[in-house]
């Protein structure tokens, strides 16, 4: 393939020279070849290659203007996107938060909760200052993080400012500032103890693999797809940081991204950790399950070559994109200059399967477009209105279908909730959550095109569902009530390490006023396993006395409510009065 396109005769450029039959077989796209000889060669090869195929088109045909138009000799590649997995888990009716939960599921939240609690307990194990984070609390934390994407302030602490000029009371009403900063400090996505040094993405590997698998599982791209690079800004010290002068973000962590050209949906992404991989390995790993279904892949000059086109054609995938110099193109393309061709002139060569086009100083390669010009409306310098201009058909298709990754980057750049951090893993996972938010918006728009048309409206709906205080408190109360009903003996290792359970300081369980005083029993508090004097019964502040402004400790607690109480009047008032804070 590559040798056929490179073998050009220097006499081909002379319009009056005779062309031998062997030269004709090497370069079927020579514009100076005799039409009769070309037709004979094509007809003979058609009989050898496509014998019995009644639908085979001739290699060269004449259009109404008398020009020779090339028709690709590739077998007809039919787009068949049906896949039994894609979109199987997307319900027919969907809310914005439901669409986001398709990617940010309870399974991945449970994993982050476990890793964060493990890191917090390991770091401050000498005291009991770490309060384990719950699923509801972590959702609230991420909801406030998403909120910072369109409510912008120069520092995190200003979101809890009490100044009437720049106050945002929703943050303080939803979560205390110190608690938010504590969760951010100990936020982890994998266990550092069992770290694999050979995996540079180990710190984010579980979250990365899970989310990318969801990307591929929940969506079936359209016929046109594209591959490009995405950059997450990072100027810190990390071994796989790259510099890309072509991107708006020049320093950072680069990722190879495959997107749907029409919607910009991120179907697959792989961080570039500077592993020794060939270009074909990168491309086919990004395509995943798409080869063999007739897709058209658009790529820039970083990936394209004539040999790559042949490989993808073998996988029933068409290719179109820019071609660098010395990537298998004919010799004549390496010497032609921009000023040698007119504004609407082009140079075309092909070998029946791959077509190479030179136009306006650019070289393009295509396996699915015809050698013809297409009229488009473009802006002219010095003119207010657009005017018509002829461009090659492959150029028009490339310009309209290569912008899938650009749509993705542009959308997530408007509302970045990636905070400054010295830990690259936290910023990278926040970048993944931005991709989740954009993909969820694409899926929701496909189901409900009239609602949440913009990404901002979609994000506001998700944030409202995750941060409204009444929803959060309802879920927290439910979790606390479930834990309070359980017996003390069922607490397992957590109880042995921390002693008797503790109820939330500001929230009372709903079961305290159930009228069943028989199930509310007072027992002595259990000492912690690491207590200096285990034989001595610990004391805690009585809940009723504390509400009345008295500092009195008790050594007994209600097993059902997990609340320390004095026997007698305090116990009775707590379980019978709605407002027990009044003085006796």
C-alpha cells in the first residue's frame, strides 16, 4: 500500500508524455493518463478483484462537467451500530440527577467513602478527631464542589463568608466549612498502602476504570467519530506531565479521547502516562468495540498514515484526516508547495483504497470520500456577508466532524470545578467528574430535548438535588435511625474500638417519641478498647442537661437512641416531650 503510493514517475508531471501500462497500474490517480488505457486497466482489475459483484462501480467516471471523478474501490462498508450492551441501562424516563447517577453510581460513591475513611483513620489514628464520612455527606460535599463551578470565588473559605456583600448562605446551611475542608484533605480514591509502583495511575485507577467503562456502556456513538487529545492543567511535579503548544492548556496531563462527532460525547479516554505504545495500539484501544461496524474515524496528523488507513480498512472502519509529511504519501506531495496550486486547485493521488489530497498547503488522506469539489459558504476578509467557495469534499467533512473533542473541551471549560491542589489525583478525578456531567447532559438531552437545553441548567438541577438541606437531613436521619435500632452487640469491631456508639449531636432520632418506653432501656456506657483505665466507666454529657445549659455528665445511655441520659426526669422528658430543653 505504502510502496504503491510512493512510486511515482518524474514524467507524470509533464502533460504531453506517454504513460506506460506499468506506470498506470502503480498510479491510477494520475491526471495525465489516457482515459482508454485507464478504463481498460480498471475493468480488468475489477474482474479479478470483484468477480461476480454486480454493484461494483467503475474506478473513474465522468460527471456532468466532463471531469474524471474517483470512486473508491473499497468494499461497501455499512454502518451497523447495533450493540446489545449500549444504552441498556438507560431508563426511558430520566431526571437530570438520574442521568448523572448513571455514571456516578452508589457503587463508586461507596468505594470513595471507604477509601476516604481509611485514609482519615490512618492519618489521625492517635485520637478520635476523625468523624467517618457517610454516603449522604459525600454527596453533599460533591454537590457543593459542583456548585463552585458557576458560583466563582477566589478561595474556598469565601464561600462560607458571613459578610453581607459576598455571602453565599447555602454553603453554610448545607455543610460546615471545617468539615468541607477536612473531607477535601483526606479525600482518597485508592489504598496507598498496597500501591503498585508499576501503575502510574494507581491513585485513581478504580475510579478511572469504572467511569470509563460506564462511558462505553451507556452510549452508542453516531457514524462519525473522532480522536484527539484533551489536557487537564497541571504544573506540579508528576512524571507524565506533558507540554503541548497546540492546546490552550499547554502544561498538564494529556489524555487520548474518542468522541462522537455530532454530540461531543466522550466514549473512551486514556491518560498518556508515557508508555511505549505504537500509534496503532493507541487508536485500536480507543476504538474498543467499534471496529467492524462501519464507523468513519476522523483524526489529525498525529495518528494518520497510509499504513494506518489500511489497518483500519481491514477492521471495516473508514478514515479521514490530515496527513503529515513522510507518512506514506506519493513522492510528488513532498515537493509541491502551497503557491504552486491555485485557490480552488488540488493535487490528488490514490491507489484504489486510499486517496491523498493536497490543497492549500495541507495534505489529507481519506478512504471514503470522492475526488470532487464542494461549494460552501465561508467568510471573506473585508466582507460582511459570507460568500461561496469550492473546497474538496474530504476537507468539508473533516472540518464538520473533527470537532467532537473540541465541543467537549469547550463545554467543560465554561464551568470548571477543579480546585487548586498539590495532589494531582484529586484534580484528575474532578476532571473525570466534569466528563461525567457533560456525558450525562448529552444522554438527558437525547431523552428530553426540550428540558435543560444548556449544561448550566443541567448542573443546577443536579446540585439542587444533592445539596438541598431537607433532602440531606432526611437521608442522614434515616441512616442514624437504622443504626440506632440495632443492638449494641451488633456493632462489631467498630464498637470494640470506639466503645458505645454516639448519636449525632444536633439530631434526635424520630424513634424517641414513639411512645414505646419499654424498648428504651438505660445501660452503662462501655469503655473504649484503648482506654487508659478500661475498668472505669466513662462519662458523657447528658443530652437533656446540655439542651438546658447545664454541664452534667452521666454514665448511662439509652441503647435504642444512642443518647447519654440521666435516669429519672431526664430519661422521661427526652422520650415524652417534643421540646425537652425547657427548665424543670
